[in-house]
């Protein structure tokens, strides 16, 4: 079995915020779990940057930089941010790379030759903020794009169109045959009713775009940024040693971009004769202290700064355990601080430290026989089911509930007293506690990957436990 996970590729007109980090950390969690199960060679994890956008042209102009230099600098910043917060991507694609351009041309030409791309005139609205064509119905009562609070541009230009309308029935049949393809179910229902409401052909080129990939059959026109961006998942592995991963790809996306990924993208692939992805998951959005994050409100949170203070595990566990993956939720720094101190420093950190200290003190540092806690198999099956069902909050809750059970066993058995009077009975308790530490370390490879190696070191080897360490310093 193989697994291939993708995040959306992100616009580089700004640095990453915690919302981007949320999606990327969730995908990273899935990739880490499956690497542990299937072996690293059977998992591929792709992220990257979406660079052929008018937004980047504007941002470069604002920064007073040539576009290429600006893109190089910003792409490097995104990469560095993901490195800082412990994202284990296998590949990072930039849509200005030649490897991407070549496949975009190939796919565009194939769809064109099939007769699914034709030339026409687009007359209507376009929001550069969304990089999307808009209908009147999509605007708010002031005639503004609801996301960007401004009037979209009036556009009239020659465009190439993709015959999306021809794929209505095929898409509906696909969703009927693959009811679990798009998760969670609420997103699937939205998309199915959107398709049922009737699909219109979509513009796939821009005549006036300053920057982007030229059409193979008409170089005066640029490929519409979304049409090119979606292809990254395929172009990153096509004609490489990783090509076989295509049959196992799952897209992790935000709920705002499900129409692109779950209507247009499958139709493009059907037209091009390329097999469809294995699935897509559209996660929810979260507010910060009950308010939508925005630059103008000044409440944009930098994941790198959070990670510097709480460690990348603090950021990861705090975010992913705040609300269930797929739902909407809220996040706050005070909540993170409480979580960090109670669950990480006071919970798992304290447990590991106490047990290892006691083993040194009473058992000469001897590691108990490897004998995972009693119902280890059942516990492990429960954890697997949670992650495989993408219940990421559920998995963290289960992890911390296990910490609580182990801490409770430690307190109620008072093994430090028992060890002085009945070494045999104490050994039994220590074996049980050590089993919990082993199971927690196993889960931590997925959930707390920065701390997992330190936990492993504490468990020790060759019959001896390691040194007791502080996993999480109280804040
Ligand atoms: Zn907009």
C-alpha cells in the first residue's frame, strides 16, 4: 500500500499564518502516521507555493522587487517556516518551476485536443483577491466580494473556456459510486447539490494577465492561475520515480476551495484521461478569540512565533486538539498556554519524568521487560481507527486520556512506597507504567514528533532506562 498526501499550494504574497499552518500540520500528522505504518518509502507528502498569480505581481511591485527575486525570497520563507515548525514534506513544488510548466502544457493541450477547451468572450466580474470569476449572486449587499470587501473588477476579454457543463452527469455518477470520496459528509453534500444545480463552463485563461504560464496554442494568453495550480499535485510526480503515488493521492484542503478541488479538478482529469484522486478532505476554519483573523484587525498569528515559544509540538498539539478536524472552531493563545502547562508540561512531561526518576531511584535504572500495557493491542487499534478516520482531535484526546490513566496508576499504587517494602510487587507496577510510556512514545511519533525522540531516549535500551529529562518547560 502507498499513500500520497497533498496540502493546497499557498499564495506567496504574504508569509504563512496559523491557518496555513493548521492545514499543513494536519497533513503532516497523517503523513507521519502512515510512514510509521507503511514505511517511509511508501508515503509521499507534497506542499508548495502558488506563484502565477496577479497577487504576487502586485506584492512584488509593492515590495519594489523584480518578480523573480520576490518569488524566490518568498518561496524560501515558506519553506523555512515549514522547516521551523517541523513539517516533514517530501517535496516542495513551486508553480514557476519548469517541471510544472511542462505538465501544465501537456494537460492543457490534451484537454484542448479533446474539444473540451474552446475560445470565447468572458464578460463579467473578477476578484483579484480570490483570483476567481464572480457572479452577482456571490456578492454581498454592497456589491463587494464577501471575502475581500471590495468591488470586483469588470472584465471583458477573450478567454478560453473549459467545457465543465459536459461533466455534470459524469461527476454526479462519480459521487454516487464513491460516496466517501469527499469528507466530511457535509462538504460532500454541498458539492453534490452544487453540481445538481447545473454546471457552467469556466474560463481557464486570462488575456490581460501580466504573469503566468502561456497557453501552448496561443502564447498571448496565460493559463488561469487556478487551472494551473490544481495541476501541481500531478506535475510534482509525473515522469519521476514517484509517479506510482498518483494512484494513491488524497488532497487535504480548506472548505473554501472544495469547488475547485472537487468539481473542476476531477472534471479536468476525466477530460485528460487521468485517473482521479483517492479522496479529498475539506477542513473547517477557526477564529482567534472568537474573531476572524485579519490583517486590519492585527490579530494574525504567526505559527513560527508560537512554535518558538511553545515548541513545534506545543503549536501542533494545541492547534489540532482545539476542535475536530473537519469542523469549525476557535483558537486562542490563553487557551494554548493552559493546554501547554496542563497537558504537555504537567501531563505527559511530568509522567515521563517521574517514572524514569523512580526507576533510577528504586530499580537501579533497570528498564522493565518490554511488555506494553495490558490491553496494548486494543489501545493501539483505537488510536489507529482515530487517525485513519482523520479524527485528529480525537487522537490527541485519546493520547492525553492515556496519560491521565498512567498518572492515576502511578499515584494510586504509590509505587515509591511499595518499592521499599515489596520489590516484586513494585516491579510489576513499574512494568505496567513503562508499558504506558512505550505506548505513548509510539503515538507521539505521530502526534508529538519533536518530543518522540526524547521520549525514546528516556525509555533507554539494553535493559537500562535513559536519563530523566524535562520534555516541556512550564511557561
Ligand atoms: Zn475576493
